[in-house]
């Protein structure tokens, strides 16, 4: 039975959600999330974003760490096509803020975990998220500064590749104890976006090389989902997070776009079906993971629908956002860390990372949802 035929059978077993937010609703949620981020997390006197706010709405003193900034950039980048006048300036503000994290060290430029670090602490996965967001911003605006930084950040990411364990990318620049799916996945997707933008074959070769390493090293042969990392002694950490699988689904979709080879679309569908079965909760109609991970899988489902020309993926995934919006926020409207439950009543802080994850999901759905009214 083909993958195109088997999908409805899978959904008949796992449950098909009913109802989805319409365009007007999603547009309101995007504006709501962005407004809360700007009012609660932006520190105008420092020109930076705060890492968290307390339950009373007051921001902490620490600036946001790089991962959260990467997700914020991706949220604003996704929203630009829906409302350029509103979101291009917000993206530019976030881009200027994140430039404080850029550092030249050890012979190469890259983004550090914190702004203005004298001895920068730099991770390949964090830089991959930022590079990916910048490629999307360039696609939406065609501003050369975004493409330039995307290329430079991606160059830093690829500096984490060597032949040990047969290839792959280290997680950390200097503490090279493991090679991780969270470094390779977004690096592959960024390389493919850069290839589609520039037609430079180097990027396609990078993507194919890393994709093959991921499949050999970190893909579970039983269900097609992806494990987290491999240590330098060869021991595989077999935890499965939504985002590691999600980025590989997106990679296969983009490889289909880049090459036209059916094997990539087939693999994207196969892995997406396994991911739906593993992480979709048909009772709650949501994804069972933390928001900073789950929003990537939501996005991957929309991408599978695009390459498969099957709007059913969007119609089934979009209702997940109803639970996220209505059930995962505290009374003040701040999102907790999970997509499958309300925040704990004694929660001490609400991170920008989780607000930006919701923003990204809403904005991506608004622009790419496909089946929206």
C-alpha cells in the first residue's frame, strides 16, 4: 500500500481532530503574541530582549540566550509575508539585538550564547537556528545583510564537521563530546535553503552529506524517527525529541524541491506518519512535547502536506494550535513550556523561548496553512 493511500487509514486509527483556527483568528494570535513579547521582554534601554518574565509580568535582568533569540527571529521572519509593515521593523529590531551576540574568535565568526562575551561560548545548533531564520528573512525581504549573516553563521556551523564517527556536526565549538541531531538537522535545512537561493552546489553537497550521516547514525531503523546524539565513544543517546525528527522531515521535503527525486518525498511522508503516531495526542488534540521542540513538528506536518499536495495534513495539524492558545497559557497570557498542559501554578518564570515558539507556529500557519479560510 502506498504512503499516499495509507495516511487516511493511519488517521482513522489515531483520531482526526475537528475544527481549526481561521485566518482572522491566527492573525489575531500572531499580533497578540508579538505584542506581549515586545511589551514584556524588550529592554529598550539595553536594546536587548530579556530571557524571562516573572509571573507578575516583570522582566528579569538577564538577556535572552541565543536559542530563544533564534526562535524569535524565526517567528518574525515567518510573519513578514502576512504583514510586512508590522513585522519587518520588528525583525530588524531583533536582528540588531542579536548582532550583540556576534563574535570573531578562534579564526571564525559566530554567534555566542550571550551578548558581548569576551571569551565567546558558541554552539553549532544555536547558530544553525539563527542562520535558518536569516535565510527565511532574506526570502521575505531580499535584504542582502540577512543573507550575508546567514552565510557567515552557516559557515560557523559547518566548521563543526569532521570525519570522526564518519562525519556529522559537533554540538559545541570547543567541548567536542558529541555529534547531535539538533546541530545537523537545521544545518541541512539551512544549506538547502541557501542552495535554492544561490544555486551553489556546495550547499546541496553539504546537505546530502549530513543527511546521509544522520540516516546512518541517528535514525531508528524500526520507525524512522531520530535519536538525539552520538558520543565520541560511539554510544548513541536514544532519546527522541520532536524537533530532531521534524527537521529531518523538512530536510527531505526541501531535498525533493531541490532534486525532484521521489525518494525524498516518500521518506518525508514515512517519517511524518511515524511522528504523528508517536507524538500526536488524539484526546487532547495536541503534540506531546515542550513548545520549543513541538512547534518544529507542527511546521513539518504542514511542509509534508505541501510536497505531497495533500491539504489533509494541514487540516489535521492546525487544530493543535487551538489547544496551545487556549490551554497552555497562564491567566496573564504567558505560555508555559509544554504544548500538552497548562503551566504549573507555582511557575517562577516564563521564558521568551516559549512565547516565540507559539508566535512562530501561528505565523507559519497563517502564511503556509493552505486550508485556512
